[in-house]
C-alpha cells in the first residue's frame, strides 16, 4: 500500500544560507497488515522520513525529492488542502513527545473529541463517548476523569496513551508510531504493543514503527530498516537482523541495550563497533567489562561501612480528594505511603516501578519540591523536613534533580548555555561569567555535546540532546547527591549507554550519590548498587539487583521482569 522511492530530504540552514541533506535516496515498501520497523539513533533520519510521508515539514525550508505513493497516489504531488484529507483519516501519527504535542490549554478529552468530530462528522456527545471508549482501550485509569484533565495533570506515560488514543480515533489505514512507548513503563509498553498488534490485525492496518530499541522491535516488526546518518545500512526480516546482523552499526545497537543477565562496569556503545578497524566481538566486550564477584564484594564493603548520607523515615505524601459544595476531604491519594530507606555515600539506589507508583513523588518530596504529609528526611545528619526557603536554597547546591521531560524543564527563551550557567549565577559560583562559561563548555563536552551548542535554543535540539543538556545543568553546581528522574528514558539506546557510562564515571570522579528513578528494570539493574521496587506508594521489596532479578519475592516484581523486551 505504501511505496517510497529515492526519498531525499534537505533542510535550509538560515545561519549559513545552505541546504543540508539529512535523508539520502531512501527506498522501501509496506504491505497492508504489516509492520515496518525503522530503527536508529537520534539524528539518523528515521523521524524525518516519517514526517515526509505525512508532509509535516515546513515547506519553505524543506526540499523533498523522490516519490511517496499511498495506494498509487503520490503524496508529494498533493496541495495543502488535499494532503489534509489524508492526515488523521488515512494516515495517523503517534508523536514522540506528548508534552509538546498536546495543547496545554485544552483538556485531554477535548483534544481527542475534536479530532473525532472533524473527521467523522458526529455530534459532541457521540464523540465524547468514543473518546472515553478509546481511553479505556489504551488502559488509562479513570477515563471519565482523564477526559476532563489537562495534560500537566497526567504522568508521562498517561500523556503518551492519550496521544495513542488520538491517533487511533479515526481508524487510519496507515499508522506511523514515532517512539510511541518511549515514556512508558515496561508493563504498559508491553500492553500497548499488544494493543497495537491487535488493532493492526482487526483493522488490517499497516504500521510504521519507529524506535531506537532493537529489543522492542523484535516483538512487533515484520520487516526492519536500520538507518544511520540518513542512509539505510541494513534491512531484512526482524529474525534475520537479530540472528545475523551484518553492519557494525546494527551490531552496536544490539549490544548497547542493558542486559539484565550481565553485571557490567560499562555498557558497550555503537562507537566500539563503528570506530574499530578490527572486528570486535560482543562476547569479548562483555567479558572485558564484567564485574568479578570479588570486585562486587569489595565495593559493597566500602559503601556500606559508612554512615548513610540520606535517611527517609516513615515518609508519607498524601493528596486530599475533595468533593461536595464546601470541598470536604473524602479520601486521600496516597502517592507515598509510609516509606523508609537509607542511601549511602557514593551509592546508586535504583527506584523502579510503573507510572503512578509514587517513585517521582518520592524523589520530589525528598527535595522538598513537594511537601511531605508526615515522616522525616535526614540529609547529611540534618533533618531537612521543615527547613525554610533560605535554608532550602542553600541545600539545593548539594542536592540536584534531573527531570524526566527535558523540554518542559528548559526555558525556551534562553540559550542552553545560559540555562546551564543560571544556577552558577544564582549561587555565586566563580568570579565572573567568563569563568562560568568555561565551566559550562566543559560540562557540554562531558555530556557529548559541542561548544557550538552553547548559543542554541532548546527547540533546536533532538529529545536525546535536550536530555543531556539538563544532565549538564544538574552537574553545574558539583552536587553531592543527584536524583535522576527517568533521566535516560527519552534517549536512544546508544546514547543511553553513553549517559549511563557517563553517570558512573562522574560518580567515581566526584564521589556522587544517586537515586536513579526509572520504569526500566534492566537499566536500573545495570546502574544500581541496590534496588527498591515500588507499587501503589509502598515498597514491595528491596535488595541487591542480581538477587531481586534471579529470585523476586513479590509477584509485582516478577511481572516487571517478564515485561522486559525479549526477556519473557
């Protein structure tokens, strides 16, 4: 049903007045009822290719050559009004970043209902009923409440599910899913994949599924394209690429995903395969980087022979549910419910669980970005539970956070260099701005960005690059303790491997302590010294990662392990 022939895409660079080609004569086809997987890192051209199919590029600054035929109609020959009939109706898209794709001033229900009314010519009530049914289908909790909720009131995973419901609302023939499960925890990710597969079968719908995660692709794609720097470097069935990858880049993508079966000091990266003249075997890299049992025992003896840097004692964060004319409190949402644990200097404590389990609220409560209902938080021997604003500001130098959504945590009006420099100015670090800028340039280099990025704005970066910018900002004040809230969830697997290696290197260099929050148990197991599994505001179990993985005590933990792509 879809044929793409010699697709080439150029963008106009207004700074140096030149055209840059980002996709180079790409060709592929897709049959009805099949799933084509396009895999590659940020900047490989996979999203640019999909945007070209649905004609979402700015026509003034983009040149698209080649041919894109849907049911024998060349989409590149259609005018703006004609292509609008195809968008939503025949071709729908699930976008990567739900926070920037959803309108913050309208409720989630209104936005999905609008799409249904526009394309299906039904009345408001019927469209509302269809919207709520779609919310149930993508397993949103309390769909009637979600209908009246604004995007900022939902978790990252819930916002992504609203986007999926919107894309499916008009029964498209072709669904383009651009990283549709990036922000989702592994159990919901598995459910969404099963949902998409079922819908594809029931509706005989074709799908282009874009991801950086080859492990994920193994569960959904019939055919795979591997893209690197705007070219297709390898293609074939999913089975062929997994069992016998030919291109070094494909081998690198397969290798750099954290494996729950290995305990590694460093993750292999794509560079290990691309930059070497000689053939590098994956097993050699794994053996070279594996921890010995003696090294693990030595590290643990060193870590747990000290006094804890953080003690959380019987901590509760409850939100009142108010009803009635006078707003009487009827019940509470117990986001964090009587949680106690300790973190030791130099340790990485992993906090893992599904969206809504309370892990992010717990991290923000420790930082006092959310006020606790009861309990105590002791940092460096001092009770910080009731500190005033001035004392808290001083404390912020020592405790930092890397937020989940990098775009919403960066000011769009100032350059990324100014964003990273801002905390240095607020806290009076360094004598002048020249010294501060030199420090920021070093930080950009640390997180694999260029000095030239200093003067650019957040919208000029990919999702992965923005995540690295906020990591650099968190490091600016040289803190003792960092809470990493889903800090690698939006990154492609190769950059994720680099950032995880970077976080570990920085920990060794500066003696940092981390609480690492994630929905991805494989990532948490790789980077953590100990793990806490959270569910419905409570701790399900805690212990050393390899022990929890090999012998989970809670049924909930077993469910998380089984949901890891390729691990069932």
